[in-house]
């Protein structure tokens, strides 16, 4: 599959926001379903693009088949990354495009972006325990578990962490 990884365009904000929100809903990653406060955050691609970097995976026809948010450590969208690190969040792949390397291409693009940041030594992420397919991608690309950094954004919602030394 030919995949182009690039910055999201303003005319794609709504489409990527819907893909991100629906992915989290359909994959059971929101504790409160449609009523979860985080759903609005996931759908607000315009805000993420203003305050961080948002990348998309596009198919040969230009359709959005995936996306991810990339942030330098210590910035608004970095949950766990500190100075000298970068982080990616909200990695999603359209259901019809899964298993075709889209997620891996987005993760590789984040790793390349992190390597290009002056002084960045590590790329980190948080992930739900349910996301076994994503965990396989991370481990195949050299990420290692960092259980000492595991955390709960809200009580009862434990997230695992991984890091890639750059």
C-alpha cells in the first residue's frame, strides 16, 4: 500500500477528528463512551494542530487513513515526555486500513521527527492495555516498556508506557 505521511491540512481537521473519536469509541478506549469528556479533545484536531504537530497517513487518492499527534517534551500535548524527550499520542488507523503498515509508518514518522529535534534522546508514549496490536508494532520498532512511568489520567484508567532510545 502506498502511504503518504504528512502534516494535516485545515480542510482535514474535521475528518481526522471524526476518525480519531470513532476509533477510540469503537475500540472501547473511552471509559464513558459517547459521554466521555475526552471525546471532544480527540475530535478537536484544529486545537491539536495549533499546539503540537499532527500528522496524517493518506492513501494514494488522498483519503485520510490514519493520524497521530506529536509533541516535544514539556509542551501542552506531552503527557509524560519531559525535556529531552518527545511523545506521540492519539495514534489511529481507519479500520479498513489496518494491517497494512499505516500505524507503523506513523510511528516511524514520529521517531524521525523526534530524532530531528535538537537534544531529543527518547520518544515515549502511553497506551491502553487493550491495544495489543499497537504494542506489537512498538516492540518491533525497538520501544521498551517503562512500567515505572505507567500512570492513570483518571482513576481506574491505567496506561502503560513505552520508550524508544534515539
